[in-house]
C-alpha cells in the first residue's frame, strides 16, 4: 500500500466512524425506550468501526500482497517484548503529564465511564480493553497506516504521521495527546 491509498484508508476510517455514530444516534432517537448502550456494545462497535473499513480498503486495493504482509505480521522476538514493556513503563510519567494537561481544557471521558467499566466482569473487560482494542488499533495504525506511509521512504515521517492519526482517531481531545505519545 502506498501513501495515497493510506490516505484513502484514513478517510474511510473517519467516514465509517461517523456513519456508525450517526446510525447509533438515529437508532436511539427512533427507539427512546432502549435506554443507554452497554459498555460492551460500545467497545465492540468502536473496534469494528476501525477494523472493517481498514480490511475493506486493504482488500480492495492490494495487489499480489498478502494481508499478513500488509499488516506487518511477523514473529515477535522476546527482546522486543521486554523492550516494549520497558518503553511503556518509562512512558508512564509523560502520558500522565499529557493527561493532566489535557484535563485542564477538556473532561476525561474515560474517567466518566469508569463506573460502567467496573460493572462488567473483569475477564470480559480485560479481553475487550487490553486485548481486542490494542490488537485492532495496532493492526490498523501500526500495520496498515504506518506501513503504507513507510513506502515513501521517510520512516520518521511515517512514525509521526501514523502516531498523530492514531491519536486523532480516538475523537477525544483528552486521549489524543497521550495516544500520540
């Protein structure tokens, strides 16, 4: 996938996400007796609104390249796992600072959902938030988007652009700064 196709992919992600939101709002407007959407449904729909347009665009635009190659799937070294854990641990002060700064300007939407999240059994919550969510997001942004921009030859630009798009895709000004980091 090249940069132009990656831009089309991101456009489809945004349009698909807003269409899903519009559909949900319309559904609840037409069915006011349904109450609020459960957190499980919310998490599943948000991840599917990310993965389905990505797989559709990649499937339509790929030429003699397997989905595995486009997504960048490869065997993970044990040293990479350790370095990732170390990186995440060392990044915590920065993400906490970015979160604190952003909360000066916008509300923390995730904090508002904490009660709903804690009402769901731990294994389901863990599966959706710590396994499915990161897998889908990494597949799309570190797989398709980063690899698409990397074809330009500018690795640093690909890293920065895929990170910014990843942060913006959260559509949440509180999460965007630390998601970009």
